[in-house]
C-alpha cells in the first residue's frame, strides 16, 4: 500500500490540477448562450468541489497539514480520495477520451502547434498519473512533482473546443458530478459538515455583483433534483434552490412592492384571550382565508411606532421583512413564513406581522354545529379548546417547566439554532433579538392529522421575535387562563400571566455588551452569535439567564424606560461568562468550547461566516 506521507503529498500536489481542469471545463460553456443550462450545471458541481476543498483548509489557508493527518489516520479513505483525483485528471488530460467520449478537442491558447502535437505533449506530461498506484512511495515524490509541475503549466495554456453533440457534453458533466459525489463518500463526516455549509456561502458570494450566477446555480440544482432518484440528493438540491430564493429576496427587499391582498385589517381576525402568548404576540383566527368561508390559525406579532412620524418608515421596514419571510426557505432556516401585515385606522401606530403556522396547526377549523341552522364558518370550537390543542411552547417556558430534559434533545435544538444562524447570516439577514422566549415549538401531529398536545415537535422549531421590543418578557394581561379539558394536557402553563403584574428582568443580557452600550451603532453579525451563545448556555445548563449565578442578573432587573449603566452591562456579561465555565462537566468540552466561542467579547477578525461555519461543524460532532 502507498505510504501515508506519499499519499498526502500527492493529494496536495494534485489539488491545483483538479482545480485547473474544472476551470477549463467550465470555460467550454461560458461563451455560448445556448449552453446556459450546461454552464450552470458545471458551475454547480464546481461549487460543490470548492466547498469540499474549503473543508480541508486550516487557519493558515493551507491543506497540507490536514491531508497529512488524514492520510496517517485513515489511509484507505485518503487513498480513495487520491484515486478520484487521478481518475478525473486522466479524463480531462486524455485527448482521445475528450475527443471520443466528451466531444471536445484540445488546443493551445496561443496557436502555433498542430492539434496532434498538442495532444501528444499532453499525453506525455500526464503519463505520470499512471504511476500513482499502490506502490507509490515517498521515493518517487521528486519525479512525481517535476511531472506534476509540467502538467499544471500545460493545462494553464490549454483550451477545450466543442466539436461533439450535447449528449456527449452532458456525459462530461455527469463524470464531474460523479467525481464530486465520490469525494464526499471518502471524506470524513466533519469535513462534509463544513462543506455542506460552505456551499451556501459560495452560492451567494457574488450576489450583489453577479446575481445571475446565483440564479444559474438554482436553475442547475432544479435540473439535477429532477434527474436524481436519491432522496438525500433531492433534498440537498432543494435546500440550495430555496436558499437562493431567500438570499435573492433579501437583496431585492428594498424595491419590493406589497400586493393589496397581503394587507389585512383587524376586522379580518378574531383575537381571543386564550390565544395570547405575550404582550406583543398572539395567535389569531383569520377569516375567509385562503378562500371564502375558510378559517386559519395564524401567529401575529405587533410592532409599535412610538411617534406618528415614524409610522410610514416602520411600515416600509415591515413590508421588506414580509417580502423576505414570504419567500420560500430551506427548512433548516427555522424562520416562519410571513402571510401579510395588519394595518388600519383603529390603531395606526401598531402594525401586525402575520406568520403562517405548521399545516396541522393552521388547518381549517371545523364550524361549530348550531341546532336548526346551517353551520356558520365564523362559529368554531371554543377558543379555550383550540388553545389547549394548538398553543406553542417557548424554549424559555420549557426550561422553566421541566427540572431536567433529555441532553440529546438539547443538543439537537442547539445544532438547529446555530445552523439556522449561519444560514441566515449567509443570506445577509440579521435577526437582532434571539432569545429563548423567541424559539417556539408547536404540538406534534397525531395520526389523525390533528395536533397532539401531549407531545412537542422538536424537529421544526420556529425562530420568531421580529417585533423586537427592547425589554419584554412575561406580561400579566388580566385575563382568565384557559382551563384544560379533562382528556387534554395543555403544554403552555400561563398561570404566571394572570397576576395582573408585569414581571420585567434584564433580558437585554442576551445582547452583546457592545450593542447594549451603543444601540444606535450598526448591528453586527457577531451580536447575533453572542445571543445564540446565551441560548446555548441556557440549553446546556438547562436554566434561564436570570437564574445564573444565584440570580445575579435578575437582581439588576429594571424598568424598560431605564437605561442600564455600563457597569451593569459588564456585570451581566461577567455572570454569563462565569456560568459558561460550568458547562464542561454537563455537556462535554466540545459543546462548552462552542458556547464560550459564541460568547467571546473580542471582535471577530476576518469572516464571521467562516467562524460560524466552523462552530456549527464542531457542534455537529457533539453527542449525548
């Protein structure tokens, strides 16, 4: 078997040739508008290869060290990756195969030699690829490297010219796709975790300058999804399509127009007391939607414009938010679908954002039977009954209600949250108010299609809280709590909301101290990452932020109109940092280190997305 050091050296040396070969293949289709679909498919698979390559880059930007460790610890897998490199290069460096199977002719960029002479020279420099077999050793590295350098120089002065049919070109693209897929098979899972996240970054990297590139990738993903029979592959391409739609929506939101049918008034809804979730959030019944005589359950978040002059600006801001959240999104993004806005003269300073709920929660409510009369679609089952079956539970409520909780599920929620944050930021969307009371879980779907209020769905949490109050947690609304049915155990305990008193704590502790000290300064992605770190800390310790370190943060609770001192802000951060030191014995060091990295107060140097990608990949390795 080939020596591990020889394998790692060959991998590092051949990587630039693979990169160059794929670039040449891409250039074949670039200048012919009729081959747009083929160009898009090549770009798609090249993007997946670049993401794969990204997973091997260390902090210095080099792959050598990681390939060396890989070859030493997993020589068979490393050998498999090397074989894939050699296989692709043999195809793209063999004039006969390119001519007969792929419909391409090899030419020099600077004419001067006959085609057969160019082909002969290419065969000569690529013959060394046949020596990379099981007997390949470190002794042959010198000769191998000399031939490799000649090969790379030759490739950089080549071009492929189309002479064949479309089906021959499609065969070449199929070979590239197989190459990328096989690389993933031989690659350790942690690297594939990094690569799967890097694909989204690469897909929108030039969205501002070249939005057509992102569109082409989405078109190519749609073609590959349709052709694929593997469910995982279909899901992979589907997520990329939806993410491209979301990121494009973020880019175009400022110029978006809002259809009139997406603007509602309060008369279109019934806001029942038992549906209320908090001071700014409630479930509601939306009448005559999506068609006449139908009723849907929706989630509404209320946004207040403090001054009359700010109403239009706030309304325009919410229209952009609706446009982005209305776009199709991958499930891993955890963001709700925005149905529309509520705005009328009843209270012109308050605007409602309407969110669509999971299908088994929002489904049409059956009319309440009335003796001797035809059913009235506006008369449905008691709001208390509906609330007991369909009300969500926030992560904060879950922590407060349960003394302990399965560690595996806590890790699952943490992974989903960090993945969602990275994807959100990759699409240039910032949340600004990530807290445990803004992460909600709905009842699972029972076999009969109805909600099962005895079980929560932890697979599809929703990240809400876009009303973004500065301080708000539990507010006593002065209404009677719904009494549970005898055969149904409601999941949301709201007894703490009927004491007619407002309970305010320093929930701004979820915010990065730099942002708290200067709320008018530009908001940075790192601030969202800090907020996620606080939530991950709550998940790890299974306790809420105000209970940390003998309720030190709660002791500094203050009224919303009071601006905290710099000293109080720093004390909150110190309490959170001290609590994070206790994670190792509960969650293990990997989880604890991810949380502490999220909570770092030092400005992130370089690309925040790269940091988030690595943290999400580290967290993916955590197991209970």
